[in-house]
C-alpha cells in the first residue's frame, strides 16, 4: 500500500541530497554517530529548539497514553529504544520495561545507564520475544525509516497480549511546515556554492548519511493498522513549527503552547508528527 511519497527529511539529510540510503545498516550508521546528541535532547524539560521540544513532547504524550491504559507493574517493550531514556522513565514509574534497537551504540548507552539486562540489539521485523509477551509497546521514530510498514506492525502485534496497547509515532504527510522546510532546503542547496566563497560551511551540514524518511497520511495509516489487528483508540498530533526557521527563532515555547490543539481535528493536522494509540485485537 502506498501510504506516502518517498522523501528525504531536511533535518536528517544535511549533506548528500542526491543519494537515498535504503539499508538498515546505513540507518544504523546515522544513529551510531549521534548517540550523544540524542541523549542530550532530554536534559531540558523546556528546550528552546524545535527538534528537542518535539522529542520531549512526543515522550510526554506517549507516557500519558500508556499510563491511562496500562497498569503499573506491566511489561512494556520500547521498540527502537535509542538511548533508553523512555524505557528508563517507564521503569521509574513502576513498569517492567525492556528495549530493543538496531543501533549497537544506542543499546550500549541504554545498557550502561538503565540496566544491562533490559536492552538488546534487535530488529523490529524480527523481535526476539515469544508471542503474547507484552502488555504495551512504544515505538517512536522507527516506522518512517523502514522500507515497508507491515512486517514491523505484524511483529509488534505478535508480541502484544490480546487487548494490549501500543503507541506508534509517524511523521505527517500533510503538514504545511514540512513543505515550507523543503522549499527552504532547496534554496539553501542552490546558495551553498556562494556561501562557501565567503565563509566556512554551516555547522549543520555534517558528514552524516542521508536516509529514506517516509511520511504518513492518517486515513490510509489507520486502515493499515486495522488490517494487521491494531485498532486505533487515540490520536495526537504535535510539533508545530519550521525546522528551517529554528536557527533564527527559538520555537520551543511556541510548540509547547500549541499542544493544547493536539487532539483538535480542525487544527491538529497542521502539526508535523502524529501518535497513534492502538489496541491489539486477537
């Protein structure tokens, strides 16, 4: 099912705008190089930058959805756990949490900070757990890097208990801020030779691999979730701002203020990230 066009995200594609990387190993390379950056994003509860604020907001909405539906002491799996911060917070709140991530560097960091016996390298399409193991799953910032959605969704459904909850995030395919950022990015690419003549390249053009970063439209996405036995129960949209403007204007406060519209369908479609809270039907 073609849910969205294949595009490259301007934040995650700062160097080579002609090459799209398709392999999981190359996605792993990207995150291996940015472990410390991801770990720092969560230090400030009210960050000024849009990138950090979006991560903080995503985590907050996810925790709210889980706590509203899953009892303390239950087993939660963080698929794509990254640095383990969310799994660690779930443990602090009384859950039994485990994490898997394709990046060995991320798993190493999580194991060192939140428990060596709770984290392991793993692939969302081949989760190393028996059927019906978990009362909940959180899967944040993972689906958009896959070449296909259904294998990973079916694996999460498999390891969830009947009636269990999952929170799955995806980037929105209709957000106007995203298309504004794409236009700004193209302008920057065209201007880059001139910039190099007068000063050093901008800091954010780092030597990072470009990756496929897919975007999702709500209707087809909800339909696909339902087709694999994941029924949507709650829907939240967040991330209100332009990445292209964040170098000029701190947008963290604007994004926090805009979150009051996260469940308002008349307005929330403007946001760039979406969380689907689903229930496993078995």
